[in-house]
C-alpha cells in the first residue's frame, strides 16, 4: 500500500467551470528528501510507554528496564512525546512512606527522555491490569476515586512528584489518569470532585504546566454513564480515545474501510469544544488483524487526526505485550496488548507509517495554514444521554456516526454540535434520526432556519413536535412503523442534487406519514407518501426525511449498506450544505476520499485520505484555477492550470499537496 | 408476585412483536418489582442483542445465568453476544460448550462452538464441532460452509469448492431464487389437483410452479405435460421440466430441457438458471457455468444469489478477483445472504485477508442465527419446564 500519490506534471489546457477533470499526464519526479523540520511543534506525536512489557513480570518491575534504546528509537521515528505511568503502589508502599529509589527511577526516565529531546506526559493514576499501579495493599479495597482518605493520599503523592519534577523541562504535561481508571467513576459529581481536587493540588505546586484529565467524554459516557464534559472543561487539554468497547459498540467490523475508518475523527470531533484535544490511544485493540491492516488503519487514524483539528496524537503502546503462551487472545479492556514493535523489539510496519506521517505533519506549518472553518454540524441530540430503559441513548451515537460519515462522503467540512450548543457559527445542521428534541431546541432551530440556516432532519420515531409543521411545513399523520424495503421516487428532480429512484432492502424502524403541507415534496416512497421534503422557512431551508436513514444504516449493516441509500443521504447532505454556503472550497468526486483544506495567504494545503481498501483516483475541483501542486514534503511542482486535477490514491493512502493558485 | 408476572408477560408479548423499545421498558418495570427473575434478564439480553447492543446483552445474560444456570436461552444470548461483539473467543468457547451440555441437541450450539474455536485458531476442535453438528442435522448448511472454509485453509480451493457447492445445495435460498425468477407466490395450504386447474396454459404453468415449490413433483409433472402436449415448444414449460429433473438429480435430462428451452427463448431466466446449475455441478464445466450465469445476471441482476452462483463458477476458474467482485455485489444486494458471505470469506482467504474473511463468517452467523429465531424456542421450553414443575 503506497502512502502517497505523487503529484504529476499536468498539461496546460484548463478544465473549465468545474467540468471534467483531467489527470496530470507526465510522471512526477521523485520526491526529494527534504531538509525541513523533523517534527511539528504544534502537532506532537506521542506514544504510551508502559512500565511492563511482559505478562509474567511483577508490579515491582515497574520501569525496571533501561529505556535508552527505546527512547533513541522513539526519537529516531520523530515521535516527540512519551507517556509515562506512575505506580502509586511502587512509589508509596506504606502509608506516607515513599520509595526514594522509585522516585529516582522516574527521574531517570525523565532525564533519559530529555537526553533524546523527548517530552513526557506523566500519568498519575492509570489502570493497566498488569502493573497493579493503584492496587495498594494498605488501601483495604477502598475506592481511590471516592474515598476521602485515599484522595488525600493521592494529593500528597501528586504534590510530592510535581514538586520534585516541576523544574524538569522534559515534563510536557501532568495527566491525572487514563481511560480505564476513569471508567470506575459512577457519577459526574464524584468525577468533578476528584478532578478538581487533584488539579488544584497540582496548581498549588506547578502553576504553569499543562494538566490533562485524559478521558474521552463520549466513550466514558458510553462505558460508565458518567458525563465528563463539565469536568474536562476545567483543564487545558482534552483527549479523544477510541476504546475497544466503544469500537465494538459503534463500528465493529473491518478496520480498513467503512465506518471504522471514520470512528477516530468522529470521537475527536465529539471531544472538540473549547480546548485543544489530543487524539489519544491510536492503534488496534487485538492481535487478530494483520500487520498490513494494522499499518493501514493507523495511517488512516493519524491523518484523520491531523485533518480534523487534533492538537496532537498519541499511539497506544510502544511494544507488544509479551503474553503467556495461551490462545485465544481476547480483546483487552485495558488496551495494553498491541504496540508499534513486536515483543522482541523489532519494529512493525506500523512504525514506519508513523515516521512517514511525522515527516508529512512536520511540513504543515499550523501558524501559516489554518483549517477551513466548519459551517456544518451533525447535531447530537440530548436524548443521547438518556440512560436505560430508554434505547435512544444507545441508538443516537450510531446514527450520528453514520450522519458524520455521510457528510464526510459528501466532502462537507463538518463537525459535531450538541443540543443546547450555540448554533450561530453554523450554516447547516444535520439532525439524524432523533426521536425527540427539547422545546428550547425547537425554538433554537426555528430561529436558526429563519435567519438563513439550513437543516436536514430525519424522523426518528414517536410523535412529532408541533414545530415540525411550522419549520418543515409538513403535517405529521403518524408513524407507519417498520418497513423492510425503502423505495424512492423522485418528484422534483434536481432540487436536492442528482437523486435517483430505487427500491432496496433496508429495515426501517419507522416511517413518518406526512402530508406535504406547505413544503415541496422532493421524493416519495412507492405509494406516493413523501420521503423527502423541502420547505423555505424565513431565510433558510428545512429538509425533512420521513425515515431514520442514518439509524437504519447503522442498525442494519454499515459495511454492506445499499449504495442507493448512502448515495441518497450524501447527495442530500452535500446539496443542502453547498446551497447554504457550508460546502467545501475544494470539491471531490470520490466519496471515499476525505478532503481537508488548510488555507494560507500564499496558497493552500490540501490533504486527501482514501477511506477505501482499494485504489481510487479522486478528482479535486477548486474554486480558483490551480497553477501548480507539489507534495508537501517537497519535490518538483506539477503544473495544473485548471480548476480540477486528479489525485491517484492507493488503498488507505493519504496525500498532502501544496496548492498554488494562478 | 402477581404484578411481576403481569409485567413480565407484557414484556414477553412486546418482545415477540419486535417492539424492542417498549419491551425494554416493560422489562425494567418488571425488574423494579424484583430483579431475581432470570426470564426478565434473559429477555433483556435478547432485546439488547436485537439492537446489537452487545455489552448490555452480555451483562443481562450473565445475570440470568447467575440466577439460574440451567437457563439455556440465556446461554444462547450470551454466546451470540460474545460472537457478534468479536474478540472474546475464549469466553465464547466456554459458553457454547456449556450450552451444548444444557441442550445437547441444539445444532447451532455446535456450529457456533466450531466458529469460536476456528476464530481462536483451534482448527481441529472446530472441525470436530461442525462434524458433530452435521451428525445432528446433515442438512446444516453453515456447518458445511465452515468445513469448506477449513478445507480451503488446509487443502486449497480445488478441494474446497465441491464443499461450497454442497453447502449451497443445502441452502434453501437457491430454490427460492428459482421461484423468485419464476414469479410464483406462496404455496397454498391444500395440495394442487391438476384436474381442477383451469385448462389454460397460464393457469397450468402457474400451478406447476406452485406444485414444484411445494415439492409435489407428480402434480407439477402432470401440469407441465398438459402444456407440452398442446405445445411441445413451450420454453417456460421446458424450463419447469428442467427444474423438476434437477430436483431429481437427473442432470442430463435437465440440461436437455434447459437447452431446448433456451433455443426457443435465449433469455428465459428460469432456463438459464437450470442450465447454469447443471453446468456448475459437472466437473470441468465452470467456464460454461460462468457464461450462463453472466447471462442470468444480465436478466436478473437484482437477485443476490445470481451473483453468488456466478462467483462460485469464477472461483472454480480460479478467477478470484472477479469472484470477489461478484460476491461483494451479492452481499450488497442482500447482506443476509449467508452463501455470499461465506463465498466472500473464501475469496478473502485466497488473497490473504484473514481478518476480513473472519468478519464475513461472523456476519454470516449473525444473519443465520437471527433468521433461526432460536431464542424463543429455548425460552418457551424453559418456561414450559418451569410450568410443569
């Protein structure tokens, strides 16, 4: 699998008006090895450096090995961050008695990192199943998350370590815990109380350095029901983190195509709000996949992070865990199994991918190039946070992932917003298969559309709010219920893109029977019942889908969803977003190619990522004539002289091109 | 106690109707009255499985088994949840072992146990499990598909292909394709009496199709004969004859009828189907079969199984890439097509894409076990046994 498609020198005959694009005809010169920056300071790449790499090792073997060779290799692969894990059990073997040797060991680790120009994220309270880092014999099974006495002991430990190493330049950030540790919290209040206490304790000693809570708000709420958003807001950095259970829940299937390739950026977008976010824990969760698939997946995840506003990325593990010789391996909830090197320390193909990616990322100067603003959002309904017995909290994230994927396939620059968020910065909203929205949300939607925004809402079952009639101009007549087939007949060709009629097998959980009312019926089912309507409301447009298509795709088989349905969804999304001014600056004809544009004053940089496990050629069409393109890493510029140009992409490949306009 | 029973019955009724959300709410109402009733947890496990919420299903099924270790429906839900979730093969093996002891005649338990073993790379144990399943039910298609996959891994495609074909023959979907091409509806409750069929060509052919679907070959033969007596060159009647011969393993006669039919109407889908199937069964005629199925795919391109039949012929020609494309199309058209899933798994294996092959096998199991609806059988047996006590 090739990583990049080389730019090609083109002919000068321009393809006009966004018409048929052409592939460049002359072969490109080989990309020269550049002499630019080795790392991107504004987009650090890190790796978790676990204290134990052997299942048979004891907790007391905590960082017992010499890290020199590993750190040298890490630095050589242009990785700039290492995550180190504090073992409370080792550092405080008796109450109030700290192990000076262990503290020195941590100091040695930091010194070794510094000697290789690496920075460290020091994680205080992490579970990893093997090193028993928080299993204190003297704690008498009290919960370190909620027990006041243990929290006081945690504060003492943290302050002691921060105080000792606060002057150590190798420390990039203090991190309070890891995903597995936070999964043990049972309430928002407990998490908030614990996080505030620990953060304030660090701030007393070190007022300057970054502090990270390190829990992904979406995966945590899925895992434990605890909504960590308020707690995370009190920190300088957030993280997104695809956990094994979340992958099994949202996108269980092949890793190199389909929804799994969008999951990392979906969670990243879900975590992005007001603070920068690290795409954390990038990597696979089990040894079931081949090394080639692992490399392809990690490549996709790395580029997804950079293309979707991550502020850095950390990889799951430096070295594979040496397990006892037993089969079968199981999906490890603590995610400590699979690394960038095998158990003997031999690099796996994925490590070469990381280095290649680092080389590309290093050439993107984020002080000069800014990502194109997202004017479209998938709205996550508040019902996502409803606990059982309501199933909406389980359906909603899957529907949102499918909506997000459809928007990406339509090349719409898209992010995630939540019910209750300020919508002023958006021009288009996609509300996928929501069963219920709150009254303030309906009011907010009315105001949003009236003032010029566009919204696509798909019916999610249940009774309709009266505001549906007002905003979408349809009369709700009831839920027809389950349908095994989706039929589409076009009533108004061209109104919402180039739609086609079809009949496909797809289990629809609901189908809203609506009267056209004031709206224009764009498409109907086979019996003439409206499927897709468009209503002009104030200055904006409101589009209603009578069936929860996003949920139907998610709940049926996202890897084998009928093409016709996916095409319908992305055509509607793309058409609405473009008409509302939320479309892409650089358009593309290949649904599997994700586009991210970074805009600069002298030119732009475009990233193209192939989400398919097969080669494709994407035709990119800019709003202006592109004079030339050049691989971001350097090499010969290819003349284009047209608005459109072709980019060949290998399976799961990515390319970064610098565009100069004519 | 009475309140709990009412709530449980409501939940059961809603669950049987497929009203998942309402049934879950009813289960929680029942749980609020007491959480030591295994049936509630078992029902919840089943409902969560229906929604593909595997972690919840695992949790509820585990609770049900903890309360009553003989609750076979809960084992089924637990094993299926492990398998569909993936990556938990060791637990899965234990559960299917347990279920095969609690319900030794449950064929699916042995098939699933074999798949869990295979996923954990215990190939010999897997083959033993599938053989055990076939001892219990020689017509178990998925066990045969799995044996074909095992054969492919060990001996290559040449030896595996006959097993794939054998599994295909066991798969009822192939007959369904013929009747779909024929355009016949549901089989009537009563046997068809040829003497009472309206004496028109259309009525006789329609009735013959229904008789064939009902496996009433004598009635079908009488009706077809009546049509052919009036017009020996009726292509549709000849195609029905070809199918009837095919069902009786009379390949030469079937081929003759199908070819005669096609000489009269070269695009008749039912005749193309019969001829293609006859060719596919004959060693060395894969090229012919592929050509016929390509023609059939042009006539009936929306039928998933047509592409599967074509793909199997292409596999026989060792044209793996083309076969893979045809299988993919089959899966796109019908994600629940077990035969297409296993075929795609086979073509992935020939390309060394083991993880994707494993995924297709898991999806085949997903759809096959959904179709079987075993949960309610085991659940009702459990409830019945409880009532007896």
